[in-house]
C-alpha cells in the first residue's frame, strides 16, 4: 500500500499547536481541558481507533501542576 498525497510530519503538527497556543486560540483556564478535548476531536475526525496522551506534572511551571489532577 502506498501513501497518496501529502502527509505532514509530527514537527509540523507541533508547530501548529504551539502557534495556536501562542495566539490564544485555546483558553487554558484552570484545567487545560479545551486542549485535550481538541486533541481527542482531531483524532476522532481522522478516524483514529486509539489515542495515547501522556502528562508530565514535573515539567509544569508555577502552580499549574496541581491543576492537572483533573486529567488523572
């Protein structure tokens, strides 16, 4: 089976997410939930049957580390 069309790299997706966050397209608020919801929606739109997410509270700056509990 051959790939047809253009398939962007992971770096392209990371740059786009970084740009969206810097432009304030997602309100992180207290939980960061809108970002997780968007990732799940994107996976669903792409027809994914599995989605893996990993959080690292150790790298969170400031007092945001406690707010990640909603995702555990």
